[in-house]
């Protein structure tokens, strides 16, 4: 059974291709993600490893890592290795895209309703959907 404080990150093949859905119920977790992105923007950390974040359960992949890059390549999110049927995902974003992510998170935090934002699109390699209280 799922705890209300648990964030679920699920990787699957959906209607628009491979998809990562981040299902977040707690405002504090979403705020923590926003703070981590600011740390990445400032250069305080080199990446965000979602598997190491508090109260996260990952399904369908072994790891998801967000990194800041100065030289964006496409697709910007892709599988970097399959070992023992375990998939690792690396997601590259430049400064402008990371700032856009912060704005999308703010949109969810500022709303008093459940909602979701698409953080990538299917052309990026893997669609990332951030769902809040849905």
C-alpha cells in the first residue's frame, strides 16, 4: 500500500512512447525538488539522483539522474545502460530548461487544485510527466 508521503516514479511505454511519470502527493517533496534544481543551477551539486531522494519508490528503472549541461544534445533524456534487466536513465538540461522546470513546478505549487506538467516532450526521447495530487 502506498504512503501519502511517498513519491512514485514509474517508467513505462505509454500512448506517446516511453514515459516517466512522477506521482507526487506532498507539497514538501515538490518544494524539495525545486530546491534541488536551484542547487544544480548554482553548481552546488552535479546532479539530482531521484533514487536517493527521500520517500521515493522507482518502478520500471533502477535510476533517474538529472544533470545540468552547457552542451545540450538530443535526445536529452535517454537510457544510458541496461545491466541485469535494470535500466538507468540520464536526463540532460541546460540552464534555460532548468529554469523552465522551476517555473512549471511553481505552477503546480501555486494552484490549489491537482494537476500535472510535462517536463519534456516525446521528441526529447522520453516523456516526463510531473503529476501533483492526481
